[in-house]
C-alpha cells in the first residue's frame, strides 16, 4: 500500500525583505556604449581617444627633446668654464711670453704653448656655438617664440590657440619637435668636437707646464 501523499503549503506570492536589506536597491545595468547611467556625459569616441593619445605622445617627445637641448647647453657651459679656467692659468704662467720670439727659434716649449692656445680656443668657440640662440624657426607656428611675437596682440594669439582643434595642436607640437631635433643634433655635433679638442688642449697645456718646470 503506498503512503499517502502530503500536500505542501502554497508558497507566498511575495515576502518582505530582511531588515538588513531594507532601503537598498540593486544597481542598474549600463545603458550602452553611448552613455553612462545617471549622467549626461557620453563616453569618449574612438576618434577622441586616439586624438588624446596622439597629443600625449607628441607632448612626451617634445619634453624629451627640450631636455636634450637643455642638457647640451649645460654641458657646453661646463666645457666653456673648464677651458677658460685652464687657459687663464696657462696665460698667467707665461704662455703668451713664450710666443714672442720668432717661430724660427722655437722649441718644444713654444710649440706646446701655441698648440694649447689654439686647441683650447677652438674648444671654447665650439662651446659658445652650442649655446648660441637659434632664430631660424617657422614664423607661422603656435609654439616658437618669434612666431608668437608676430601676432598683432595677445588676443589674436589666444584666439588662434583656443580655436585650434586637437589635431592642429598635435601638428604644431610635432613641427616644433622636428625643429628641436635638428637643433639638438647640431648642438651635440659641435659639443662633441669641443670636448675632443678640449681634451687635446688640456694634454698640450700639461705638456707645456711640464716643459717649463
């Protein structure tokens, strides 16, 4: 004989939430790629994100090139100070007096004095060339100081910058970065020459000091 089936009580249609959850609501799902819940700001489009990434990259490159130009000027200033100090010491030690006799009667002392004077002079000239201001930039850009100064007034320049799109600003930074790269290349080429000639000038000066002792 089968056991009699027991009937289950019907489940309540709704039950009250626990006291701990009273007043809480579940978060709503996102509305989609075109907006954020609870805000009126749309998400950035792929074109906007790409433009911002390009501007960030160009800004990073521009900052790097500015730092290379600044470092070249600092190295050239140190080279100028070292060459000038050593050459001043040699001149105070009678270097110019060694060059007064006719070259026909010169010995190693006079030739070493002349070599140190000329080579250190070339090194100093290279250091001066490195820090010499460059004024050959474009006259229609938004970054070069001489191009900015060509505007009639401040309001005109501000209006051009504010009305420029992100792509135009990125292009202006890229153009100026190229100019900085050319300037930095010339600076380091002449700085390299100045450092090598300075080293040779120091060797010639040390030889002169040794010969006059």
